[in-house]
C-alpha cells in the first residue's frame, strides 16, 4: 500500500471511529412519558379515554448523561390497535415531542412508546361514549333536560385524520337531521378570549386540564358563539343554540353552536 493510500485509510478509520463515538454518546438511554390525567389503577399508570376520542401525551428522550436529545423518532405500539395520528413524532425543542392517539378499541390496552433501543409502557382504559359524565349537577332544575343532545350522539361521526392532522368527518343520517336545529349541550368551558367573560369558547365533554390543546378530539368539543358575554366558570354549563357542522377542518373543530345562550346560569 502506498503512503497516500495508507493515509486515506487512516483518515477513513478515524472518521468511522468518530462517527461511532458520537452516535454512541447521543444514543437514547431513557424515555419519559408526560400525561395529563389517570384512571384509578392498582398497578402501572392508566390513562382514561373515550372511544374514538383523542388522547394526548408527550415523551422526553435523554442520553446516558441525562442530556435531552433532539431529532429522535418516536414510535408507539398498542395491544388493541389504538394508533397514533398526525405527523410522525420526532423530538424537538430540547428532547420533547407530543403524541396524539386515537382510542379506537374498547377496554384496557398497554401502550409501548419507544425511542431507539429504549422503551416504556403505560396503560390505556377506553370507555364507551355513554360513560362520559352525566352532568347531573348542571342539569338539576333545567326544564326539558331530556332535550340535551348527548356526546354519544356527536361521537357517531366517522372521523379520519391525514398526516398533517387535518380532520374529515362523515355524519350518520340521524345526526345530520339535527344540523340547523336548536339543541342543548352540556359540558365544560375552555376559554378562547383573554377575559373573565366569553362570547366564544370551546364546550368540551372533558374538563380542561391543559391550555396547549383541546381536552379531546373533534367529536367531544364544540365551538360555541354566544348571544352575549358570559362569565367564565370551571363548572359544567348547559348551552342552547343552533348546531352546525363541517365535513373538513384544519383546526380540529367540526361542530359549532351559534346564537347560543347559557340556560343554567
């Protein structure tokens, strides 16, 4: 081997060693999950969910030195065919990424979240839509409370997501008949305005636990526009208005209630 060839081989060898050393140093060594609420459980943590709704969690990835790692792809497997939706999760902004999961299959599930050679698990408890809070306290004293349109009816929509998290929906005939009609809905307020009073807010089947995203998927939230400003509250409210719906949306809001008023305040 001539001197030049030997020098090139040495440089290539050093480059390979440097790349291997760098890759080893930055290899994921731990992954931690961040979640918002848990169902009662005697063992490992379990996240509660409503069938066909979205469950949000997040992952942080660190190397052996405890440093957060960016640009690490995250994968998720389910024992019951519950699946991630939207863009493929990759850690950004200091080793952090959000995950959005559609809870399609009823019952207890075990989710395995992986980053390279490391993984961690968490439980998922998927319930039927009828298991949503019955809001008895909010409906107490309300005339014609049987006229409230339940979340189970709204969740009959067949919802799909593309890779950019855009939403499309197909509605059953019985639900489409309610579009354009006056209906009553009951749920929790998620404010849309920086004020103690609101003329527009999100009504949710689930109590809000994080202000960085809606507390559920497109079928368990409604965009409410009221006739006059109402005081913000963390208690369930009953609202009445004209129900409208979209077949496609970029913001995850399929249902809208216009000319709305609060009937239990």
